[in-house]
């Protein structure tokens, strides 16, 4: 019985850790966007974000997923095809 409780607690902790890691990665992608965003329009090419993130250890697939999640969270949007803009 105690072992089952311990395993449940461990699962809960692992799930929380995974969620925190995802949030950290989204923040990293957002900081890359902030760094690359310049000019009066505050836009950046999606490809530039991918290149910069890959050089920081992300896979292209992960970058795409995190960008999509940031769009779903209404933090950024695709102002025109291939260009990202902050809200």
C-alpha cells in the first residue's frame, strides 16, 4: 500500500516537472523572438526563429510545436505567412 502511494506521488512529481520544462522551453522561444524582433513593425521571420533556436539546442520540430503553442496561447501571431509578431 505504501509503495503504491509512493509511486503515485512520484508520477505526480514527474508530471509537474514535465509541465515546468515545457513552460521553460516556451519562455526560451519567446526570449529568442524578443531578441530577434526589431524595427517599427516588431516582426521576425519564422525561419530566423528556427535557426536561432536550433543553434541553442532545440530541434526544428520542437520549435514549431512551441511556436504553435505560443500562437494558441495568444502571445504571438503570424501577421503574414512566415512572419511572427508579438501581441
